[in-house]
């Protein structure tokens, strides 16, 4: 048995081989793509170069179920095992108890391929206790409990692996290295930032609650610099989150086969990206940047330069936390729980305010690039002004380590309210749980209701402002959301000017 990666999910595939008299032929059936069909030449050469005999008879290999698309070179090892078992060179009984997954070279070397962690999870779900994978991917597959993983370096080692003999292991980092990576503060430090106290406060709120953030200001004021320091203040991934991120990166070919991914993802695609590149898609659906940023940060620099179709495609993933790609009467779901951080100039010339040289039609076109529904899903909008000369010479506002401690404390309060070791961030709270989790005072509730009734907020914007207020209260160490927390949350809204007019 082996597994096909369907989107991000492992699907069990039974590999059958039939040998019969007739002219020598080798056929692979079962909705295989070109990479799987080409396995015939790789498998034939690998079997011969590994000291086995390739049967010179009519050979048919079936990949069942036939309706499931089979893609990629990971079926090579399973096809070779089926042929060797059918020709009596391997024990068929021993192969029944294990799953195999890997690519073969012409010399018989077992090469690493994408998705070893997903395959190990599939083996556990199928109640298969043994899994044979390329040696370079054994450590990744061993992250899944309940499955005995054997790493092989070449096809010739397969009989010894099936007999339970000890095989050489790839070099692996120790537990101390893992612990060191987990405790390290990743990326550039906030200590490099001068001035921008307000933007750093908003960055702290975004990290503590997983909120979406928009930075607006002239070129060169530090928007990108601030955004790239957000990962350094995010809390470490829990084990369940780390497994999820590692599986996604393994399927996408971004994982090197080592242990868990410890740092939260930070993805910064170019503004020319297509909608399918941003949220996923293609003829054979693959995860996009939104999924690769799952449990981390998706940074869109020069937001107004992105295609409108690409930005509008983000609306549903931002709201639901997943994207559903429909192709050929089949649906693939990709998770998209990320914090969106965007940076944009106030106008086409970038100066904004009194120094702006843009004509009114240019300003209107610039505003139309960002739709109201997308902006309504952004929780925090912060102006990033040009720092003064004194700001550039002043000491830093805070270091990443200091801010990260506050963020972790706020996340612990959120997990305690959820009653789980790793509860959802405030931005992920379902609407049905929002009122129970917020614990808002009467005065704060009246302030929020007044703003909503006067048209300063949409219904979605009201709930998002309430979530931000809950995060600010968590950073403040307050059990209740008070009026000052609501006022600060409303000040962060992108429609803050409209909110201010309603007060």
C-alpha cells in the first residue's frame, strides 16, 4: 500500500501487479499522471541495477481506487515492491503489513519526495503500523506517533527492512538543537526600529490577537521594516500547530525533512501574483501563499499594486479560515488561518496630505483598488509617519523579546478562557462564543453600540472591533473589556475618521 496526496490529504492507494504469459510489456493503469506513467522506466532500471530480476512477461500495475488522481514520483517504490512481490523476489506477506513511499533513481537509490509527514498520518489513520520512506525523510515521518518508520537509502535495502534488520540512519539533529530553535526569537528585532511607538503598539495588538493589520504611509517611513519584525514577537507554535504547518510545507516541497517547523511562517508574495497563486488552485489544485502562511503571517507589500481579482479572492479565506477549490466535481480544502499584514502608500505619488501632487481622478482610481469589503476585514489600520531626526537618534521603544513576553501572556489568557492548552486567538473566536469570551462592561457596550447605531461600523466591523478590544484588555491584564479598550479598538479601525465623527 502507498498514499496519494490529494490537496493536503493522504488517500490510501493499493498497488497491484499482475504477471502473465505474453509478449513483454509494462502498463500502469489507475488515472496516473505523466510522472507516474514514467515510473515504468525508472522502476525497470532500478530493479535491474539493484541486483533483482525484472520479469520479461506481460506486466500490468493497477493503482486503486481508479477514480483517484495519482500524481508525482512517490509511487515508484510501491510499484517496484508490487513487481518484486508478484515475481516472488519479495515476501508478499511482509508487504501487507507496511506502507511504502518514495521515488527511485535509475541506480536504485531511494530519493526523498514531498509529503512524507502526510503519508505517515495517512498510515496511522489506516491502522498501518509500519512505513518505509526515503532515509532523508524518516525523521519527518517519525513526528507521527503510532507508526514505526523505516528509512531506506536504496531498493537493495528493502528485503533487510522487511525482515526488521537494523539499517543506517541519516544524520539527525538532537533534542537540544530542537529546543534551541524553539526558544529562539526569529528574524529581525524591534530594537532596530526608531520612533513609531504607535505602530509598534498596533503590531503588539496584532500579534497578541492574530488580527489583520494595514500600515499606510509615504515611501521609506518604515512600513516594510515594521511588518518584517512581526514574526519576532509572535508566540511559538504549539505541537499541534507545528505539525499542521510542517505537513503543509512538506506537501509544498518547502520542508527539508528535518524535525518540526518551529517558526511561524512569514510569506511575502510579489504584487504580480495571480489569484490562484495567492489562495491556491490550478488544474491539479495546490496550496497558495495564503495556505503556506497558515498559522503565521501573509505580508502584502504595496497592497494597492496587487490585482483586484487577487485581493478579492482573499475575502473568503480571511473570513472562514479555509479556502475551497473546486475542480472537476472534486473539492480540495486548504487551511488559511493567517494574520494579514499589508502596507500601502496613501496615494499614487506616495506623499499624501498637502504635499500630494495627484489629481482627483488618480486618487479615485487609487481608492477603488481596495474594496470596502476587503478593508472591512482589516482590524487595525495605522498611519506610519516619517520619523523626526530626534526619533532616529533616540533609543529603541522596545525589543522583540520584551514585546514577545507580553504577547505570550495575552495568548495564555486566551487559551485559559477557551479551556485548552492552545486555544484560538481572539481574531479566530466564532461569533457564537464572542459575547461569552469578551466580558464587556456596560459603559463599554454602550460606547460600541452608539458607534454602530450611528453608522460608523458594519455588523462585521462591530464584531472585529470587539475582538480587538478583548485583545487590548488581555495585554492590559484586565478581565473585563472597559470603555478605554473599546475606544482604542475603534481608533484602530480603517474607518476611524467616520467613527470619530459619530462620537
